């Protein structure tokens, strides 16, 4: 048996490659078992000991050998379909299965070597098994559903209880029908009972359903063969399946298992050797196309039958007199009118629900009004602009819609089975006093200057753009595997990526995007009850993730050291600025002022690629101060994972726990759990949580989905606290941006003379990408990165340390470094103004 791997230093990640073309008859490996350390899923801190059993390429694990014998499994991993990477020095083994990333560790070097050897052998055997017996492998990897276990033959596919068939004989008279049927309805029911054509159509659809089940099974088999590189990836080879079918191009969707296939041009001799390996794949393709033709024929026949019978029923209905219909409609109208007149309260409530739902749908519309016609349209709807911009309207779901909210009961718990033994690290910062004292006057000054229009170029603008200048580029021709294969387990923030993979925003702007629903904080500043105030803060913490739902296909630009971003939103009442305060490690800091709150954070993001997925691990805390009540909240961020990086439909999920504390009061605490699921599970994107008092009593229960909304209470009487606004038109073509995100990089003429030259909106590569000029964007990106490397090298040689201009480093009571505002940005902006200042360094 030949074992292939990438040669890397012992302290780097090493990718274990898979089955090669022509490699067959891998000897059945022996069963292997033993203990290993597995990294916790919740909240991804620490390791726990688990017992693993490796049998025929399937790795199962549980707490102990006894649990394995009893069938109490915690998980099962198909190593043949996983990307496997190892790190010899740390004795680490990582398996990326797309849905989950399993991090394993072994204490002893001898045991580590044994596990790696066995996993390699089992992985090749499993892949060879899939190639040789794809159908059996499919049944093992994907357990058949009840509908797939015993498909009915076509001859017996006729349903016994069709909707239009009654228990009575087909020649029963119309008198057996209920008296409530009108004359026309009686004719229709009689037609349904006597129509042989509809029975024939039902049989055809039943056979079609059986064939679709078979197609589903074949599709799974083809997917497995593709993922294991069983079919030859011949770039210019086409295999004709039959004379009546078009050629089907063979390809592979997982380049990890055999990277050499990309450039493989097989000679005749090697093609002969690989015929056996590809025979199952070709047979499956032929069978798939044959059954697909049958399905098409059956559907075409069923469609023709339905079209003919449709004309018959139209003729029957046309015989019914119009007077009967008019009488029924008038009767219904009269009954409804009487019911509404008898219940004035119901009418009032329905009217309020209608008006509030309209307001909720228009929560972001204030930012996108660009024409007088749109303004008039709002007035026609009865929605004045002042009412639309109010905080009350943005939370209008909280009272009325909750009574009509229909949701299944959900089990809310304070912990998860996967969260056993998790350590919750908490601390209270002592920097809050300095921040509150230093920025109290700043908040007042900014609010007053905004009201008086003292900020140049900050007049209230209704004309913010509603669309990006150009759609996002096509990235299908980029071979991500060649870029990422040497960066398994590494921090991708240090890796230069093609500009096509970016979105025209950077991390500093993404931090501002978290304030899209700042009205929740305005509402919290008006709420007297501390527990309800905590609920609103929790909703705000969750709302920051909603914009990522459609953003799995691209990444933000990495800011340069010293790069800044400013955002003044008169409609939302806040002033925001951010700066890249460190390059290695990359740290971004931001500060936001409002008359109702102060918001700041400093974050470092670690981006790690594991073979099929990429994890984004945030390090740092988010801080919020509400001066009216003397509250200061702190919370962490959860892990983000982008799945199907190399192939398939990319999707994004967040998982972990958020703990929100009021460091000035121990009256209440909030915990939120972002549940880890998979793309097809029912609880995907689900969030559950609770607010409890200092004695541990649960006061409020929270549930929902981070991309749909958050509810407080118990269904069906739960109240909707927050839900995201509607997406703009054709958002799929424009990076999946929300309306708020579209506006972030807009550079208005009145802002050009007041912004610092370090503002992200002046960055040329990002601007070229937004405008669709990929060639210039790529050139400028390379030039800007080279300039940054040159500056860093020169600073190191001359022992110069570049200090941030608008933030300062402090140390909290737990000896942790924090970056907070030094209150210089708005002062410099006003006097002498950035246009009159010489930049300390030219970033681009």
C-alpha cells in the first residue's frame, strides 16, 4: 500500500492525500480502538477524553468502551469523505467533514503514530470501497429513509385513497353528496369520481415519484464518487452515454483527495488501467439519465392529461349561474360586516396590527428614499417620515403580533449536552470609569454639533445609494485549493488572497455594520426595567450577525495599519469611527457615540482553514454603556464557520455561547446559545437564551434565529423583540449586502474634503472592486500590500513603532490589554480639520 502525503515541517499542518487513479485492491485494515482527546464543541475551549473505534473507514466515538458496546455513540465520522490533516509536533489530527470539524489530540508520540497510520489505511480502504461498490457505500454513508427502503413497483403504484376518490362505488349518484354543495360543486365532485383520466394521471405521478426516489439514490452515489475522486478528472475527455443522450463531462469536486487530477492527461495505457475505477461511475450516469428520461415522459403525459381535464372542469363551472355566486359572495360580505360591527375591539386591533407591520417592514426604508415619488408613496400609505424614524415603530412587533405568533414549542435549557464542563471566563473591566468620564462631554458635544449642523458635510441626506455600482465578479474559475492547501490550520489573515474573493468592504466597516439596528439600544435607554433592558441588549448582540446570512461567498478586506473609517448617521443618531491599531496580530478598534449610549470594542479575528471549512475565531469583548442608568455591558462573540469552501453551495453558521454582563450591577445576567447544526437540520441558525436575576431565577426566555428574529417568552404568546429588515432587490448579485451595507462605502462629494486620507473609502483597490474593475483592483491590492511590507521592514530596521492615532492601550483589572478611544478623532476633525493635516504615512 502506498501512502502519500505532503512533505511539511513537523510543526506545520500536513495534508493526507487520498486514493489515486489506478490504485485499487486496498487490503482490509484491522479494527483499531483507543482513547484520544477531542476538542469541545461548546464553547470550543478545552479537551475531553473520548473512546474511539475505527472500523472499515468509519470512526465512532463515545465516553467509554461500555458506551460503545451499548450503542451510545456521541458521533460517527466517515474518514473516507473527510479532509484529514495532522500536525506531528503537537500530535494533532483534524478531520473536516463539511458539517463538523473534529479536532483530535494524542498525548503519546507512539500512540499518535499508530492512529495516523491506521487512519491513513482505513481512509484509503474506505475510498476504494466507495469506488468499487458505490451503491453499498451510499447505503452505509446515507441511511435509507422509509420511502427509499421498499419502493413500490410501477404496476402497484396506484394510490388507494386519492383525494377525489370516496369510499362509495364510482357509480354512486350525486344525491349521496352533502347537501351543502352547490349545483356546480356537485358536478365537479361527480366529475372527479368518474374521471378515468385523473386516475391514470395519478398512476403516472406515483411511478414518477418512485423514479424520483431512485434518482435521489443515484445522485447520492454520484456525489460520493465525485468527492472521492473515483471518476477520472479528464479535462478534455467526454464519455458518450448513448446515441440519444448528450455527452456528460466527468469532473471532480474535491481536489484534496488527488490534487494531481487537475492537470492529469492520461495516456492510453493509464486510461486502460483506470477503466475499472470509472466503470461504476459511468454506469450510474447512464442509469441516472435513463430514469430521468422516464420521469420527463411521465410528467409530460401527466401534464397533458391535466390540461385536457382542466378544460372539462372549466366547462362544467361555466354552466353554473352567476346569480348563485353573487348570492354567496353577498352573504359572506354581510356576515363579515356584522361580525366586525359587533366587535369594535377586534377591528381596532387588526388595524393596529396592519399599521405596525407596515412600519416594521419599513424599518430601513428611511435610508433609501431617493426620489420625491417614493416620499409621496409613503404619504399615500399614511406613514409620515417622522413616525417612520421613531424608535417605537422599530419595535412595533413587541405587543400585538405576539398574540398571532405561531411557532412550535422549543425546549429552552441553560446548558447543552455538548457544553459539559465548559469554563466560562468572566471579568470586570476597570477601564470603564475612565471611558465614562472622558467621553461624557464628547457625547454631549457631538449630539449638539449634529443638531446644529456644525459637522461639515453632515447635512441630513435622504439620497443614500440603493445599489452598488457593479455586481460581484464570477469566482468559479479560481482554484481555491491551490491557494489554501498549504495553509491548513494556519491563520489566513496573513495569507494574500485574490481580490475576487473579497467584498468591497473592510473589517473596520463591518464593525460599523453591527450597529445597523442601533434603535434597539435607543429603546433600551428608555426602558426602566433592568431585565427588559437586558433583553433589548441581547437582541442587539444577535442582530449584528443577521447581515452575514447571505455573505458566505466573500470576505472583507484586511485593513492596513493606521487605516480608519468614519460613519455619521444623523437618521440613527450616532457617530462612529474605527482604526486598525495593530498589524500582527491584526487588531481593529472602534468607538461609537450617541446621546443614548456609548459603544466600543477591539477585536482580533483568527481565520483558520481546515480542508473544507473555514473558521473565524473572534478574540476580544464588546462594550456598551447606557449613561442614563449607569449600566455598562460586556459580552463576547461566537465562532463563525463558512462551510463548503472548495465546492458546493457555501453556507455560514455561528455557534457558541454569549454571556452578557452588566459590570456595574449584578442584578441580572444573560446567556445566549447559538446552536451548532448543519445546513439541512431544522434548528439551523437557532438561538436560545435566558435572562436571570442574581439568584439564578429565569426572568425572561429568549429564542429565535439570528437571521430571522428574536422572541421573548413562550410560544405561542411570545413577543417579537427584533427582526431584520428586508433585503434589497437583486442582493444575490451584489455580495448579499443589506441596504445598510450598501451605504457604508459610499463616498459623497461633500465628504471628500472632511475625511482623513486614511479613511477606507479612499482605498483604491476596494474602490476598483466596487466599481467592477478587477484588473485595477488586483494590481492596486498587490501594490498596497507591498507598500505595507516595505513600511514594516523599514520600521523594524530603524526601531520605530507606529502608534495608533485615535486609540490608546489600557490594561484592565485582569491584566488584559484593551484599546479605547483617546478622544482625539472628533477634535482633530473639527480643528484644524483633516484636510489641513499632513498624513503621518501614505497608506496607498
